[in-house]
C-alpha cells in the first residue's frame, strides 16, 4: 500500500526553521501498529494520519479526522501537528465549510482559521479547553526545580496548563534564564514540562528575535523525554496553554513567543486572546517534502 505524504514545517517564516510534522493522507486503512511504527521511524516529535471524520464528527462540522503520534505513543491533541495537518489537507485540495476548517481529534473538534498576513496567510487554531489547570504542588515544583538545575527563587509562578498532552509550566525570571537552561532530562521523568521567560526584563535581550523576525515577548522551551523527545523545537499545545494562563494578565492579550532558539530554530508562535477569553494560536506553515510512503 502506498499513500500520499507531506512533511510540513510549522511556526517559522524561514524554511526548515520551525518544527516539522509528517502527514500521511488517506490513512483510514492503516492499523494502530502501522501508525505507531511509522511515527517511530520518522523520529519526529509528531507524525499525523489524515482520516475521514466519524459520524459524530461530521455532524459537528468536521472536515477531517486526525490521529497524532509521537515516537512514544498517541496524543489526543497537539498544536503544531494541528496546523501542519490542516496545511497539508488544504494543499491537497481540501475545501472547508462555511465555519472554516474544523478538525476532529482526540480532544474533540478544533476550529482553525486563515489570517491574512501581507500577501499570504497564517493558520491559527482555537485553543481547546484546559483539562487541568491551577497550582502545582510542592513535590512537583521541587522536581521541576531539580530537573531544570535552577534555584526555587528563579521561578516566578507555576501552573498546570494541560490541554491534552499533560503540560505543567513554570515562568522563570527572564528569557535569558530560559535560554541558559541545561536540564537533567532524567529528572524531568514523566512530566511534560514547559518553561517561559519574558524579554524586556533586566538582563534579557531581544537577540533571539533575529534580523527581520517578529520581536518576541517571551522565550519558550518544552521538555518531554517521556514521549521520546528530549526538547520539542516549537510547541503549539504548550503555547496555547501558556496563552490561556498568562495572556491578557501577565502578558499582553496579543504577543509573539520565540521557541527553538537553543536548537537553532526560528520558531515564532502568535498568541491572541480575544475579548471573549478565547485563545488563538497561529504561525507560518510550509511544505518541505511531497511524495508517497509505502506500508
């Protein structure tokens, strides 16, 4: 069996500067074992499989269904695969309904929109509701401090921001502190750990913005060794959770996050919290590989 395949770069205006996602089209005939094996083989942070929506999803307006796999297993939701899969579906001739693109996945239905940017466009998704929020207990926070090799005083605030993958997040005192982290990934354990620090504070320069890039308000890093990815280059679901936690309060209601700097990437995630409290997360998408994959 041979199926259409695309590899899409997400969250960077610079080709190969973001986070790649492998997208397999017309994947309804694949088994779970085949999906898992292919995701391990690509060894990307996520690989997705495009399928027809379920009857329930179709009734809710879904244009397609997606299953999202890491090298370590399946996720109910992830951000950069959502944007990359929508990009691949549209590029292959997908025609969204009147309410924009609607994706069916493990967390239910996720809405996407296309925003005009200059002569082009940028895809964005509506952040799904948090499955877990609120304070981080002392034991988990102690593990995070130990894993990041920092002092407890470096943590400004912390919270659970789980919209599916299981994110817990800490804000550190500035972006430079985030960029300087050399974490103990063994100590991270099963945590899906997100870290954020603001630019513009003492000691934090905007050098990570790069020439001609959108000036970032924050630097973000994501550590997820339990799913086979030590550090994720650019992470939509984490930035969605951070936006639901911080946008319009600690951070502006609309801002740009930089991610992947330490890995040599130029990730830019656009976060916007509307007056109704809904958070949208968007970024550039571009196809880098088109072909066929054999199963």
